[in-house]
């Protein structure tokens, strides 16, 4: 617990440094002391609760930038916004709260843009771009890391489970093998003990045998009979089939032996092979396909003739086909078993294929098994033969790539839209200096409107104006140049009662000028001495 508190304190300190120093070095507009303290307090609260409430911590980190910076974009809190968005993706169990938090930040920023006296389109696009690159992208990175670790842990757990299942299957195979050996012991030792008992009985009946030897022979015969009974009882315990009703069979039983045993059990089945197939690593999968198909045929098409065919058209694949005819008596209704579906998934993961469906009046199962399927014969299937959740991993990667791609495409559209709108508004709000110089105070507004551009400046630099506008006048602002990303001289035209009552040059940043009441204006773009009033 103490270590976590130390980590949280270091996190707050790392995020508080840019929040406290950005104003001092001129990277932000100056803020009041209470705004700075409020921002540091919000970051401290977010650092304290991000483990338990990651969504609330993100909202607290976004609040200072939302309140003090235009369009959420700020150097002071940009790092904190990205950091807590990453932690939200890394520790947030669900995506919905994060998406709602992003929507809340976007809604609050949009409302702020609407009430401010700025160009709403540009400010909104900057807001969305900041939210996308400063919050959504870090959140996606954290969420990808979370999913990657979760999937890795799931794969490791699955591997452990498969290893346990392999050991269980191997133990069962050893038990079955021991039961087979016990049966051999019963057959051989029982036969030998029976011979011993027969010979002891013959010796007991010998006429020339002394009485005490006759009694010993009788004891020997009884002991051999008791030993036979005890051996039979022990073998019966080993062969108890209440938990394993299937007949005992060696773990290396082949497909042909499986078909033969099914025929002995009463199933009308025959085995056809082209004579070229050889036992290989795909034998166990072929065995499972045939076993599942014969089980389905006996269950759903009782009495139907079944044909099992094994062919190898080329050295790389083995084709197993199990075909049954129409049932001769009612069978079980079709159920929702997943045996064939599981086999299809396993074969697909190993490069093979399985197709099952109606064929003529019956049903056919056809499996194409790669020769290098990597599933050797034996008791159980090895861990590397059972497909690990590669499909799950691939699906998660595809979703992550699509999410990043969608976010990147959205960001590109926002950036392109922001730049396009910025260029459009700046180039369509230019009043030529010659036209401005030709205007005269007192001219009718209709005559002035003929030379004005189609748009005005929505966010004029009123703080650089050399004089305040006339009280009650309708003032409009225009740029003197269409250059982008540079400070430009602005023109102010004020109208009252349908006439031009003021024309003023607002110098660009770094220049100075005064507003005059007569004379001509310096409208070269480098400054001005004022205008007419």
C-alpha cells in the first residue's frame, strides 16, 4: 500500500511540473493563481483515485484544460490528459465508461466553443483533434496493452490446462494398458494355476501316496483354487467398467482396428483403403474423425450401411470419407452436438478441412488431413497439437488495428478539415489595402459593401487596436493579407445609421501604430498610423 502511494505521489509530481512551469516560460496564456492551484488540486485528486476510479480520474485530469485552455489544447495539462487516458485504457475493465467520458468532454468543450466569441468551426475541430490525439489514442494504447496481457495470461492458462489434460489422458492410457496386462496375467497365470490344481488333485488320488502327503496335496489343490479365485477378483477390480463402459483397447488402435471392433459390435460397416496410406502423424486425427462419424451413424441412422474409405492422393494429405445410407429404423432426433464442429475447427487450424452434410439418401463426412498435422499417435493429444487461441489473438489484433485505423482516419479528417477551414476563412476575409485606402468616412454603407470580402474575421485582435471603436457602432474586421500562419495587419470598419463612421488599421503583432482622425493610412501590411474617423 505504501509503495502504491509513493508511485501515485511521483505520478502527480511528474504531471504537476509542466502544469506549474508552462505559464512561467511562456508556453501558455498567463493564468491566475487560483486557476493554477485548482489545476494542481485536480491532478492530485486524479493521481489518488486512478486505481479505483480510472474514469473519474480522467475527467478530473481533463477539467483544468477544459476550463482554462481554448479547445482543450494546453501545454500545462496535455501530458496529464494523455497519461490518465492511457491509465484508463490500461486499468478500465470496460470500454463504455471511457467512451461516455470522451463524449462528456467533447460535449463540454463544444458548449464552451459555442458561447465564446471565436470561429466555432476551427475551435471545434481543434477540440476534436486534441481529444483524439491526446485522449483516444493513449486510451487505445492502454487498452491494447491490457488485452494483450489478458490474452497472454489466457494462453498460458490454456497451455497449463492442456498439459493437465494430457497428463490425465496419459494416466488413463496407462491404466488401460495396465488393465490389458492384468488380463494377460489372468489368462496366463490362471491357466498355470489351473494346471497346478489339476496336478495336485491327481497326486491326491494316487494309491501309493502316504496319508500325510495326500493331505498336503489336498491343501495344495485348495490353495491353487483359492489363488485362482483371488486373481480373478483382483482382475475384476482392475476391469471394473462402471466408469469406463468402452471395451479396453490398446492406446495405439488404428482406424482399421476401430472399424473392425465396430463391426464386431453389430454395426454394418466396411473399411476400404487404397493401400497407399501409412501410419503417420495424422493417424490420430483420422481415428477421431472415423470415431465421431461412426458414433453419429449408429445414433442417427441405425441399421444403415456405413463405408469408411481412406485414400492418399498425394503424400501431403490423407482423405477420410465416412458415408452411411438411409436409416432402416428410427434413430435419435438431430441434436446440438459439437463433435464435428470441433473437429472442423481443429483441422482448419492445422491446414486441413472437414465437410459434413447430406449425401444422396444418407449422410457423408469427408475430412482432408495434412500429413504434417503434428498430432502423433498415442495416448492423448500433445499441447502443441491442440490449437491455442490463435483465432482469439488474431481477432483481438484485428479489432485493435481497426480501432487505431479508425481513430487515425478520423484524426486525418479533422486535421484536413481544420486546415481547410482555416485557409478558407483567412483567404476569404481579405480586404485589399488599396480598397481600404479608397474608402472615405461618411460613405454610404451600401457603397462600402461593394468592395468588402464575403467574410469577416471572427476572432479579431481587438487588444492591439490603437483606439476603441465608436460606442454603439457596428464594427467589422478584415485581414490585410491572405498569408497563413503569420500575424497580419487587420482593418476595422464601423458603421452607424447606414454610413461609415470609422476606419482603423490594427497593426500586426510586434508592430505599433496610432489611430488618427484624418489623413491616409499606412496599409502596407507592416503597420499603420490609424485611419479616418
